[in-house]
């Protein structure tokens, strides 16, 4: 155990347990880890003096696909921190994600969603990985950097520069494992679903009364503003203002202004900007 470093102990049993910590090593006191069938990949991230080094994922015979004793919650350090976690919408009551995500051993393609979050860090971030148990013969694992749209081969490379983390949006990656053809098809589907450019689509329906939906795409996290103005250029309502994650986003507008009043029939314009680019779409409100 590293001096002056915090540790968390999880009791995964249903009863009280006693733990004795002896700072003086004793002969034969080290626990021996039993290796079981499966594979494990550990992800680490560093940024300056901040690190998050132990984040295993993989598949083991004893593991389940849902939450079980192999999966540990993430504890965020007080103050500034760097954190790599695994996330899943199906994990209810898991606030900060998991620091490990071990699943049942399977020949089906597996996908892990990875998030890197931080607080008070200005140094560029790096990702590294190593196999603590090798993959089954014939299988491969790839890491997809969603923001950069890069595919990393975990068998060929061992690290990847992420760069400076920006805004309050987690940096997102995916880990895909399985047989090569399965993995390649899955990566193609993931890439196809990502926006290639900063864009605002035509609202739908159009004309509308009283509700319409505005959809925009971000190729990477950006700080954006989406407003509606009338034909005179007067601002009617501010629909979005702040950091948004990469991907496609939808915002419903109920044809009310910033004071909550229903607008009159007429022509309106939705304006999307990130401070550099501006996109405009024409909308028609008909009562």
C-alpha cells in the first residue's frame, strides 16, 4: 500500500467482517489471487500529478452481466480529482459510475462505456492500458475515442493522448471486445451514429402549432447557445446555453417566449452558435 494514499474497503458479504492491517510485512502474509477463466484489461488515466490507475474491465466465469461483487463503485476524491469510470443507464442508484465492470464470459460482442471526468486540472490527460489476463484466442479488443473518432488497438498500442479536458462534459470512450468481424461491424455502427459536423437541422414539424422540435449535432463537446428570434431580430426565448456533449441533441419548444407567453403566428428563426459558427433555420408558427 502506498503511503499517504487513501483507500476504500468494500464489504461485499452480508455480515460484519474484521480486517487487520499490519504495516510490517510478514512472511507468507500476502494473499494469493486465484486466476480463473476469462480475461481482464486495466485502464488508467493521468493528467499532471493526478492519476486514476486501477479500473479493470473484462469477462470472467464467476461474473454476471449485471451489478455483482466484481463491480465496485467509484469514490471521488475531495477537492481536485481525475476519475475514469464505467457508466450504464441500467445501473440505478450508481451516482459516480463504477471503477470496475467485469461481466460474464461470453463469445458475444461486449461494449463498455467509459467516462473521464475531472475537477481543477489544466494538464493534458493520457489514457493507458494493459492486460492483466490475456484475451481468449481469436478475440480482439478496441478502444474508440468518440471525440477524435480514433480506433485504438489494445494489442498493438499501450497508451493514447487525450489532451486538455474542457468544460464540464466527461470525455467519452468505448471499449469493444469480441471476434474481429463482430467488433468491426460494431465500430462502424458507432461511427455512423456520430455527427461529422456542427449543424442545426430543420425543426419538425414545420409549420407547427404549438410544439416543435429542434435537433442539432456536435462532433465534440462544445459550449453552445440556441435562441429563437422573430423577423425583426428580437430575441424571443433562449432554449439552450452552456456545454453539451458530443452527439445529437433534441430540444422541444412549446412556442412560448421567455416570459412564458404564447407567441403569435408568424415567421421565426432558430439560431445555433458556438461562438465561431452560426447556423439558422426558418420556422413558421400557424394557429
